[in-house]
């Protein structure tokens, strides 16, 4: 029984290292998301953490707070969706190795 446990422990250690490596890669990755009207861009890491928000100056001329709020929300959601897709693409190969 000992060889099976040793093999299992080694696979677990390799999986843990792959997960740490993937997480580190996602932390370094940059994704963006934009509003439908292209007035707001959100920059996030691959884990979905917002790093920056960029607003086109034209929104201040419009003085339309509800439109700006909607644009910010759209951009945040788009960045989060892009981060989620990136994480799925990076983590998928790791999960396949478990099968």
C-alpha cells in the first residue's frame, strides 16, 4: 500500500504547485472591460480584482450621472467576465491532468 500512497502524495504535491503557479499567473495577468458606449474602461487582474478605472472626459461634459453609473457597472462586469474566462482557460488544463 505504501507505493500507492506515495504516488498519490506526489500527485497532490504537483497539483498544489500547479494551482499556485496558475494563481500567480492570474495575479500578473491584465484584463480589461469596457462599457457599451466606450466611455469607461476597467483594468483588472486575472483574478478579477479591479486595478484601474478610466473614464473618457466626454462623460463630464454630458453631466449624466445615471449614464456614467451604468457605464461603470458595464465595464466592471465586462472585466470580471474576461477575468473569469481567462481563469477558466488557465485552470482547465490543470483540472484535465487530474483525470
